[in-house]
C-alpha cells in the first residue's frame, strides 16, 4: 500500500502522463551527478543519486523495485512516477564453437532497434603487445554457462547468470551506432547504412549487460573493451566519450583496458587528443591499406581524410608511458596482402615516428562482399616482413566466424 502522500504525488503524475506532458528519460546512462539532480527534483537528498549509481552500475540492478538500498516506499514512488532503469537488454544469444558469444542487444529507445555486441573469452590476440595482456592476473577457466543457441528474447528470459568464481579473461566488442555510414567495402555492417547513433546509455549498457551475464568482477577479472563493433565511434563522439566516462567513473573499468578504433575521422581524432589521459581509451587506426590509392578504393573515407592527415592528427595524442598506437590492417586476398604491400606498411608506420604496433586481421567472409580470405602463408609472410622491419605485428585470431561474430561480420540480426 502506498502512503497517502505518495498517492497524492501519484495522481498528479498520472494526470501529467495522461496529458502527454511528461515522459521520463531512462535512469541508465545518467552519471551519479545527473542522478543526484533527478533525486533532488524528486524531493530527495542528493546522496540518493550516488546510491542509484551504485545500484545501476556496480550492482547491475536492472529494475527499480530491486534496488534494495533505497527505501521501499521510494522505489514504489519512483516506479509510479514513471522512472525506469531501462538498461539495454540482451534479447538473443549466438554461441560459437570457440566460446565466443554474439548478442543482439535491444536499445533503450522507443524504436526498439537492436545492435550487436560480442564476448570473446581469452580475447582475440588484438590485446597482445599493448600492455593490457600482461598484468599477471591468472588465466581464465571458462565460466560454466549453460549452452544456449539463439535464445529468443522474452520477459522470462534472464540474461544474467551467476558464473563461477575463477578470474575471467575476455574482450568485449562494443557497438557505437546502429549500422554505419562509413561504407568500408569489406565490412558487412556497412551494408546496413547508418540507422542511428547510440546514446551513452546504449553504449555503456551493452557492456554492463554482458558483465552481468558473465558475473564479471571488476578489478579481479581481466576484461578488455574494444569499441570496434557496429558503427564509427568518432561519428558519434559525444555519446561515445560520455559512455567511456560512465564506464570508467561509475562502472569502475580502466581506460587502459579500452581501445577505440576509428576509420580515420580527423576532427574526432583531434578532439580525442584533447581528452584527459585518465579518461581516454587507447587509440587504434583502421588502416587496412598500404597507400592512399588502395585505401581510397576500399575505404571511401580516405578520399576525405587521406593517410597523412590521419597520422598528423594521431601525432597530437599524448601517449601514456608504454602506450602504443595500433594500426589495424585487414588483409584482403590479392588486394592488400602482397609482399610489396607489407614493405610499404612497414615503411609507412616507421615514417610516422609513433610508438606503434600493427594488428593483422585475415578478412572474414561475408555474404555479398566480393573479396577473398588471404592464404595463411601470405598472412604469415606479411607479419614477418613487418617484424623484420622492426614493427611489432600480431595476428588477430578470427573469433566466432561460425556465428558471424568475427571482425567485420556484424550485421544486425533481425530480432525474432
Ligand atoms: S569497418 Fe567500421 S567504420 Fe568501416 S563500415 Fe564497418 S563498422 Fe563502419
């Protein structure tokens, strides 16, 4: 039963709602300060905002009625007033034979769009050489998660399982937009075009939903984030960086375990260079070609911002001690994987003068895309040419190819 005072508030709010004058924003996505402001507006002390932030981001509570640190009467009132956590929700799970999971995550908006997020136990090798794989945390024993295949979303589907208590090691690949406007010719996501950018809550929500599913303990488990899913983060800059701040300040993740990849959006890189190091992920440039001619063909964005402009912008980023810039390089059979291309890339990377490494990715096939996967010998020869030329080069393992979770393969699965 509600107290009379609460009932009075309620009737006022019901009228407001019925008049369509007021709709509530989701609580998930607001930081502690914004939550405090909302609580003050609601007549509560500001410290209730910190309690809410703890519940949403540290305890990963997804319903107001389950926030037991708030008095029951307040939970009832917030609920009756139309406040909702509205965290993005995993509605479908695809499991690969290699342990990778691809999720369809429903966004917060009324459009009910979905994006894709990927969990890769043990990562994909992309972390190698950047310091985030070398902190001495024990290796993961895979959490004992019941086998699922294509679990349909429903009110009764509980995407949160309690894992075991072994330290986990994994990488989460996060999306920043629904679809993408950049139109890289080798990428399946590009086929969608851009549908819309995600909010900060929708970006951070993918991470928190996956952390909850795998019962990740922040600070003990070794989880890296890569903003390399659907979309170009630097074409959604404000929301992307707001999500990073939430993940660092409220969720407690280290920005040194996060990497953002850009196709080379120069104004975005310049803004990124001005971010405080304690709130900035590491930077990866999606290079993918040895020169402007080939890059312009496979990445039309290169015609606007060619390689030199991108590298000049990257030079403005003040690197942390031992930090490297990563150049991502998708090897397309016969197009970008030749020995002379490797020589050119080694030369190009050396000429930047940046502490850098190259992550090689053998192209993952996608329907309707007319490239071919490079031969394993060509990939190894490419890597060797780079390392012989003094450039650290690593091969990213294809994770979850069988479920279309591998790099460049994300395309929105139609829910249901
Ligand atoms: S590779 Fe990245 S930037 Fe290029 S189209 Fe795909 S999602 Fe967009």
